[in-house]
């Protein structure tokens, strides 16, 4: 039973780290450090949460960044499509 739980945890972590969707969704990239110490910790704490690097097991921060960049991407796409629609209406 304990071995199955450990295998499940290891598989979940591996899938999270090596999933191409997760890497693409994180515009700031990934940091291999799970626990920040020293200068790295100071740098992270002084950076807005949307601009921090994604880190394994940091579900809240990674989710905030993922939602932020998806919303940013969607608003950019809407703006571009609105502009192209306005141009086509001007021609017609």
C-alpha cells in the first residue's frame, strides 16, 4: 500500500515536471529549486507573484501565474480579432 502511494506521488511529480503543456503555460519558465534560500529567496520575495518562476510543488503560485498568462493571452487575441473585424467592416 505504501509503495503504491509513493509510486503515485513520484508519477504525479514527473508528469508535472515534464509535461509540455505546463512548460508552455508558464511564461516565466521553471526553477528546479523547490525551497528558496539566501539571495534566491530575497529575489523571489521582492518579485511580483506573476513574474516569479514556476517551481515544483508550489501549486498556488504556479496556478496564479498560469491564470494570469492565459488571461493576458486571451485578451491579446481578442484585441487582434476585434481590430481585424473593424478593418473588414470599414472595407464593406
